[in-house]
C-alpha cells in the first residue's frame, strides 16, 4: 500500500507544467505509447492532498454535485453526446466509472439536470475555451481539473477519439470506462500514483467489466472521503 509520499513521487512532471505552488490544476490523459501524462494549467484548483469543491461532471448534459459534509458526496450528471455512441450507453459507462469510487468511500452520486453540479463531463473537439485544446484522434484523450471553483472537478473528453463501450464488440479504440474512471479520480482530488497496476498509475490500461479498485486507489480515496464502512 502506498502512503502519501509514494503518491507524491508518482506524479508526472512532463513538460514542466507543474504549478508554482506544487499542484496540478489540470491533469491530461494521453495515449502515447499507451501513456497518460499529467499537465498543469490555470483555473482548476486542487492541492496535493486533494480537497472537495463545487464543480460539474458532464459532457453537455451531466453534472455531479459533491459535498464533503460528513464525508458524503451527492453527484449530479449531465453530458453531451459523442458522435457514434448511444446516449444511454455513454451515461452507463460514466455511471459505472463513478461507482468504482463510490463503492470504496463515503461518496455518493446522482444524475441531475442542473448546471450547478460539482463535476461536469463534456465531449469537446479542438479548442474548447479552457486553454487545453484537444488534438484530434490519438495522443490527448481527456483531461480533468482537481476540485475547486469554476472548472474545478470538470472532466473533458476528446470527441474525435474512437471510444468504445464495455459491451461493444469493437474494442479497437479507447475504453470510455477506463479513461473516465481515471479522470474522475482527478476530479475527486487524486493525483497520479507510482504504484504499477493502480487505476491512477500514469499509463492507459483497459479495464475488465468486473474491475475492482486496487488497494492503492482505495487508500487514496478513503484518506480524503472516508471508508464506506468504519469496521
């Protein structure tokens, strides 16, 4: 099990994009030799220890509302729709990705039709107003902002990627479930982990339908939001 020191050592410092205060306001996920890179930018917020804030999850129509009161979070979801994928399937993949974290902490999430959620998920193409443009198919897959004001907690996915759902017969693209699960970790305040096999380890990996959160990730999320059961 990795402690805080291990998690700090595992954070990416690619391109010197760390903030001057020692935190990354934005984390990018890239498919470069199946790799995930962490980068920083303005406006996201989020410290090394992680913290809860107000934000949104969704790609146009989905949001998550989180509250750290009593270690619980209530989530609202609204998303826009990437081309070529069935809306219900996308929402199900995002829900399952969030459920990975909820099953291992005191966080809870629910879908709402509101722009005032703590996590908003968007599918965008190219430049989309946050200073971190997508590059089309390949390389940059998604990015997420640590909890905080404004864009804090938001997760953005490149609409031009070939995304596949877990029940799809075509798995030549990129797993939406796998990328969303990783990015939501950043939305909740987790940085990259140095432990190989951890969900927050900085390398893209496909996940099985019955995937369970590894010990290092459980430890990290429970440090911030508490255990689901205290015994």
